[in-house]
């Protein structure tokens, strides 16, 4: 696997905007790899965010509500 210098090795600062973008991609059925590429972050960062949000947003409908509320 080659290192992609376009992806920052630094920790990701998960702003509300980034979480909303992530959530929209997640509920649309994108894979963690596709989300990482779209957000220009590591797949590990995406997996970590999925794990941290999973208990709170266990279903797609709950994640949809999160996105809608965050955009309001």
C-alpha cells in the first residue's frame, strides 16, 4: 500500500460540517474507504467516527435525523 501524501497523518478535527458530510455519505451506503477518499481523511479516522457514533445513531433513520437537525 502506498502512502497518499494528500491525506493528513494528523488527527482529524471533526467539525459539525464534517460530521454532517460524513453522515450523509454513510447513510447513502458509501463504504468507509469511499468516505475517507471523499473527505480526504484516513480510513482509520472514518472507522473511529463510525465506532464513536454507532451507539447513538444505530440506525440509518437516526443518522438521517442527526443530519437534518445539524443542517437546520
